[in-house]
C-alpha cells in the first residue's frame, strides 16, 4: 500500500501541485469592482522574495497551509496595484470637508454664545436666591439631551441607513429652541411695556459696560477661570474620545460603546438638581471643586490601567461632570457684581472654548504618534499620561482656590445661605469684591489699585 505524500495524495495519484490561483483565491476580494478577474491579479501579488517562495526551497522547513496564507498576506498583498485607491483629495470630498468645517464653526459659535446668555439671564433672575438650583436645572437639561444624543445617534443611523439622519433630528430640536427663545423675548417685551420709564432707564444703565472694569476683577475670579480652563478642557476632550477608547479596550461594537460612554451624561441629569439645592444651602463650593478634580483623576486611572467595567469609570466621570460646572458658575456669580457678571461669564465660556480647542488638538496629536495605521488601545498610552498630569494640575488649582478664599475672602464660596449675604456685604464694603455703579466708582477703584493694592487684590 502506497504512503501518502506531502500533498495528501498517494503515490498512484496525480502529483500535480495546485496553482497559485487555486491556493490563494480565497484571500482575494470578491467585489467585482476591486477584483474583476483573479488571473491577472495573481502574478502581481506574488513576489520572488516573498516568504512563500523562500519557504518552498529545498532547504527550507515546510509550512502549513495557514502559515503559507499568513506569509502570503504579509509579504505580497501590499504589492497589489490593481485595486483602485479612492481619491482622498478629490474636488467632491474637499468641498464636503469645507462645508462640514463651515457648519461646525456655526454650531460652535451658536452653542457658545447661547450658554453665556442663558447663564447671565439666570443670574439676573435668581442671584441671591436659589441660583445654584436654577443653574443645576439648566445643566441637567443639557446633560439629558447629550445623553440621549450620544446613545441614539448610532441606532438612528443604522435604522435609517444614513449616517446623517441624526443631524435632521438635531435640526428639528434647534427649530423648537428658536421658537422658545422667540416666546421668551416676547414675554420680556410685554413686561417692559408695563414698567415705568425711570425703571427702564435704570435697567438700561445697568447694562452699560466699560472695558476697564476687567482690571477690577478679583484674584479669586481669575483662579476660578484657570480652574475652568483646565477642568472644562479635560471634560470636553474626554467626552470626544471615551466612546472609541471603550470600544477598543473592551472590544465592543459601536452601539454598545456609545451606550457605555453615554452613562457619563446620565448621572448629571439626576444628581445636578439635588446638588444645586445642597450648594444653595450649605455652600462648600471650593471643597466640591477638589472632589470633582479627584474623581476625574480616579476615572482616568481606573479606565486606563485596570480591567474594571467601564461603567464604574463613567459613573465617576459623570459625578465630576455634575459637580464641577455648578460650583464654578455659581462661584463666579458670588465674586462679581451684577454689572460685570455678563462679562465674567463670557470670559468663563471663552476660557472653556480656548482650553477645549487646545487640548482637543493636543490629544489628537498624541494619538497620532503611534506606528499602527489601524486604531488600537496603544494609541492612547500617551493620552492617558497627559490626562493624569492635566487632572493633577486641576487638583492643585482647586486646592489653591480653597486656600485663597479661606484666607482672603472670608470663605465666601463655602459659607451657608444664612451667612452668605453678610459675607458678600463685608467683601463689597472692603472693595475685595468691587461695586460699580458709575464712572466715579471707576476712578475711586483705579485709585485703590495704586494706593491700596492689597485690599482690592489680596496678595498670595
């Protein structure tokens, strides 16, 4: 009885070796657009210096079918020049990119200004009475919409079959928001028509602004602005990458990764209103800022360097995201007078946008330093290190705010609702928090800057 040879045939059977087309045809694309014929492709795939050619020499060890296939893919598939390569810089795609950049610029411009206006309006109506709760409800509503959008964008695109379907739903929501703003303006116009003329003049005079007033902002405000720059840029950039990072590390599909990441937007919806009530009653803003920074740092460490479920990290991040904005916004309203509060909140929002732009670009650059073409978890190694450094810096800044407001500002950010008004009055009387009502106040405070600098801007 004859023995089978290396190809599994007996000596009596044909010794014909299968052709390259037969052996590797299953590795070639089936799409007719990219592989119209297998026969002309095979010669272009095979390289005389490939691992397969070398392995079939008399002195080379025999390879299994799987090893031959892997060697074929590794050495020869990149040599295929028949597969059409899309024109990445074609006129159509370039036009689409420019249109997207224009639309995104309009989006950022609108979303940035409307938040400033909303917070200023809330501070006008609720300053000194339940402002934290009002800001908390506004943030809670915003987080709810973000949670729904992050969780439903992928399912909507898959259901409709078009990735841009979610944009149409967003456009409908924007139209509803526009109608709500029109109704609010109409209501304010109606109220103004019922006011006396001298009251209207006082309100208009209150809205006058002098750019020199920026020099009168207290040191505590600038520290809050620095903390907002660090924390907000970290929050925003992390929200942009958390879904992809969870997908790569835990090997989830797009929908599951999106829902896991959207948990970061869920807890603020529930927690923020209760947090606003707590802050209104007990204060403790500087302590809560330290807590927010620490939770963000813990989220990065757990998500990046442990195998714990991403839900835990997203819950920690969402608590940080709930605490920080409420404390920062309400703290700014306490250290600035009403006349310059809109400017203060505008600078606050600008610091957020500038920080987000810088950190987003930097995080993207850190991701691109890897050698792999396809996205992988290793692309985020330097990103995680950066976030640890960035959150440590936020933790130090929050601790500095805690020390300064305790030592120089009579704990204005930490006192409860019963002591808050008296504390603010003391700070205004000593011009630690400036009061501005006329041009005379400008000259008086300008003199104070030169003659009594320590009383207006306490030294550290």
